[in-house]
C-alpha cells in the first residue's frame, strides 16, 4: 500500500536531517508519496504566516506528517499543528544505544507527554501593569485518554518482554486541584489494567530519578510542560537531543519529529546528526503498520552507531548524508 | 554575639539530621540559643495544625530558622513558611564533592529559585465538572528582586574567582506573556551589572544542560516550579538529595533546610545522611555573618566525605550521628 506522507522540512538543519531521513525511508522499498509543505521562519518572512493554510490542509490530508524543525516561530508552528491534528500523546523514547555516551547502557523507557493542555493552552493575560498570569488547564477527559494511551503502551511493551509498569509524574502536593485530578484519574484508569503496575512520583523527584535510577522505568506519563522539561533531561542521559525522536499521536493523525530545534549555529554545514529524525521515522513506520521495515531501519541505525559511522558530535567524521547513507545501505541489504 | 535560631525538626528523618547538625553547630564554639518549634504531620495529628501559630511566631522572632523535613503536610508547612517569612530567594548550591559519585568533578554552581509566586500562589479552581485550572503568576516586582539577588550573588562569587555569569531559564516561547515578562526583566536588570555575563535558555534545554554541560554554569536563576524541578535534577548529578542543601533568603528572614523530605522508609534507623542539613547549616552560618565558622564546617565535611566516613548511602558504615561527630571533631580541632 502506498503511504502518503506530508513532509515539512522547516528551517535550519530541518533542511538537512529530513532529506537524509527520506534517503533512509526510500531504502526500505516501501512505496511512499511525499507531499512537501512549508512551515517556520522562512515562510513566515515571505508570507507573514509561519504555518500556511496549505500546510495545514496537507497535514490533515496525509496519513502521517514528518516534521524537521522550525526556528523562532517553532512554538507557533508545532504547538498549533499538535492541536489541529489533535495528536494528544507526545511519545518520547529514551533509549541507550551502543556507541553513544550514555549514563547507563540499560536505559530503555518511554515518556508519554500529554500534548493538548496544561500551560500550553495559551491562556495568558496582563491583569495589571507588570502583573501577568497564565492558566494551567487539566481536564478529566484529557487525563483519561492520555493514561489509557500510556497503559496500552505498557501492555504492548510487556508483550516484548518489558516490565509492564506506568509511572505518573505530577506535583499534586502543591497543585492540589489540577494535579490532584491528574493523580486521581491516573489511579482510576490504572484499575482497568491489573496486569500493569502503577506508581507515581512528584515531578521534581522524577527529574532526579531519570538520572539516579533511569533503568527502573518502563512507561512514564506526565502533563504537557512537565513532559517537555523531563524529556530534554532524559535525552541528556542518553546522548543528547541529536538522538531524541518523538511521535505525536492522536486518534486520526500522527506527526513525527526530532525533539531538537533548527540549530541555526550549525545549519548549512551538513554536520547535523540525522539520528533523531531517522528514529522519528522508525516511530512513523510502526504507526503506519510497517513493523518489519521499522525494525530493519532501527537495526541498521544501531549498527551504524555502534561502528562509529557518525557525524562529528558523536565522534565520527561523516556528514549528515553520509551517515544516513550508511544506514540506508544496510536497510537495502537486509 | 549570641544567635537565636528557631529549630524545626519536623517529621521522619528530620528528627535525626537536625540534631546531628546541631552537634556540628555546637562544635564551632559560636554561642547559639536554639528555640525549638513544631511543624508537620505529627503536630497536625495531635492539634489539627501542621504549622502552629507558636511556630510561626518563633520563626518570625528568631534570627534564622533551621528546618528538617515534613511528611504529607510538607507543602502546607514549607510553602507557607516561605511566604510568611517572605524569603523570596531559594538558593540551592550544586557542587561536586570528592568521595561522592558525581557526573563530573568540576560542577559548582548555584540555582536561585524565585520562591513566592508562579504556580505556588495556590490559586486553583474547578471551573466545571472535571475541568480544573491553576493560575501561574509572574510579576515585574518579584522578577526584579530575584534577578538583582542572582546578579549580586554572581558578583560575590566573581570575587572568589568564579566566572561571574547568570543564566536565566524560562519558557518564553510558549508562555509569551508571563515568561516574556520574566525574560525581559532579566535583561533589564542585567544592564545594571555590566561586570557580570548574562545568558538565557529555555527551561527544557536547561534541564538537559545540567547533565551535558553543568561545568559551564555559575548562577542559574529561574521561576518557582521550574526551580523546584531543575534543582532536583541538578542534585542527581552530584550525588542525590542526601547532599542537597538550600537557603530561603529574604530581606528580613532566612530559612535553611535540606532539599530532601522526611523519608519515612528509613526514618528511625539512624542511617539518614546528615550532609544536606549540615551544608544547609553552612549556608546559615554565612547568612549570620559567621564566615570563618562556615568555612571550617565545610572543610571538615569535605574531608569526612573524601575519607568515606559516611552513612551507608554513600558507601560508608557510620550512622547519622557518627558521621556528624566526624565532622564536629574536625571542626573543634581546627
Ligand atoms: C519548540 C517548543 C514549542 C516545543 C515544546 O515546548 O513542546 C519543544 O520544546 C518540544 O519539546 O517539542
Ligand atoms: C515539599 C514541597 C512543597 C517543596 C517544593 O515544592 O518547593 C520541595 O519539593 C522543595 O523543593 O523544597
């Protein structure tokens, strides 16, 4: 079956890591139709819109979206796209790969970040001169669906030999109503999954545990901004943002993007690490039901990382496209 | 001069680490008057109040407060005390000590956390069934004083040979008004300190940088909840909460406490690490102007840590009071 994918390279290194990843996707032999669309600073400067209507239409019309990075306009582009596509679960794997400097070799868990509410609702006001407020929104409905998503994911992982555990991170001791609700609904949903363990920590403690005992986690679920902060820290424990992929998943749409930004300082030099985007494409392949191809790409990438056939940030001496070609070659040969 | 100190042991291991620290304080030879007061779960169970009025009075009446830990009632006790004492700066040193497993040996920076507003204002509501909100408050006034505090601290540290840099962490790309204000005031205050460098990062990136480049920081300043989350992660990079001290500083009052909680799982066993509380006492001694004694205690503690004369969590085989006595002995001998 032909997969129709909306490709948004965006700004800066997005223009390098995305084409490099397409190279790998084409090596799988799966038939893709790539529909290119624009978003970010460049199109904003040209047209006054960081996220043009045609891009929204293309994103809504395709089976999945592969996104690179946006510059200054990132929040306007990506937060809006997540909302428009109603991709309520932001899935961020945290995994140690051989050949990459990690805190421990046995780190392998998934952060599931609620992707639609919390402080990302965009409700702010200046209520007096020099007095500003933002509104953090937590609803039972959004809690229920994100927790079900997390428990279902833990169940899938359990089938593959993982522990079968969901850890909820919140700040219910201080945010008694909003995170009180978050925690209450977590344990309510947990009751439906008696094959899966459930535990909870305060977000501050959790931010320490990703450093002091990351090997104990399986699926970690948290609210929007906490997930934003926690997942960057977690990325730091397994080699940094150059390796951190993400999937934004909803009932109708999927949007796949590296966690890193447009990195203007290295843009155009072809030294950006394509790993995060290739791993995001692996998540996309699984979303599309192309499990065999997903495994093939991940295995090829693991080999390339272990052999040190990497960009300079990981100690290698290949450029972005050469590293991607090392992966693509192995994907073709398998 | 006699120093009158309000001592609140609180719950759990607070009853061990605080007396152990008093042992060290007394070894300095400085005359103290310790005024004992209660707070936490135990007094709550007995009287219905986690923070009795007499405790508030004692705290307001003394030169400084030394606080241990509270259990379930921690938020009600400590957040309230910080507000009542108007201790607007929460100072959390992040420092690698020899003998302690740290990410790097050259970590030495201070997190300054705004301590009075943000999401800690306690403004929450259930606006419909299953729909809850919390209000994050950022004011120009609170920003100005916390940034001045941070820049003054960087100036003091520069005199001791540090870089002289303040790093501001925020999320102004998403929280455009509240953190827009936070960032704007940061650079406004920075202009008054042209001898000190100023830089800013998004809080998510910052949470990675405390892992990937902690040696580059000097003074880090951020809002209340971000500071809460960031400082626990930072503690994880230098040995965990057993070593993380804090000072809550205002114009009139100072409150000193370990970052850790009451640790009910190990309470009563005398195995709790007293280091965080002893280091909090070092911060208190500096606040009281007892610089020579502060240096003496810190040096003694450094020696004890380097020699492995520690509690089991750090690999030693001493109990809480034996470890404190090793410190006290060296303080007396100097
Ligand atoms: C660019 C920014 C709006 C975004 C976020 O805050 O979600 C980014 O940090 C991320 O984690 O994907
Ligand atoms: C106990 C809790 C209310 C407190 C906080 O959130 O400030 C603690 O986590 C801290 O960091 O001192």
